[in-house]
């Protein structure tokens, strides 16, 4: 888990999106399900990292970016990972790599689909 937090910190720190997408303000981030679609390379991951950078302090462990292509997930599911993340005090998770905690709410966010865990 520590390696994921180190990767998250590095990526958020080095995310310098030259344009802030207005979509960021149009999304109701408290919704139970959010879908963000797009072809490869259009900025879905950058969008989520930018959101994390804007809404969470550096070192805040309630938000975590995770790349599902990581070898860690060869033998584990995102559900298992979300359970461990929640057990450690977080409440929001995403199979599209941006895990987030909110006060008292449990949910899962995925750039294509998301549901509560």
C-alpha cells in the first residue's frame, strides 16, 4: 500500500494540466455513479489527478491514485484493494485509479463507471 501512496504523491505533485476543464465544476462528485468516457490519451487520468490536486492536501491519505495495470492486481481484485483501503480509513475508491475518502460516505468511483462499495 505504501508504494501506491508514494506513486500517488509523485503523480499529483507533477500534474501540471495547462487547462482546467470546466467539466470539473459540472460534476456532482457526491453522486453514487459517475461515468467519464473517452479514447486513450484524451486526459481522463490527468483530469482525476487534477481533481485530487485541487481538493486534497499533499500527504492526505484519504485520496489515492491507483493504476489498475499495476502488477499488484494480477492476483488481487479492485474490490479486495478497496476493502483494504477502506479498512485503513478511506471511503472512496476507483478502479480508474483515483481513490478518495469523504466524511461518512462510502463509494467507488471509476472513470467509466462507479458504485458504492
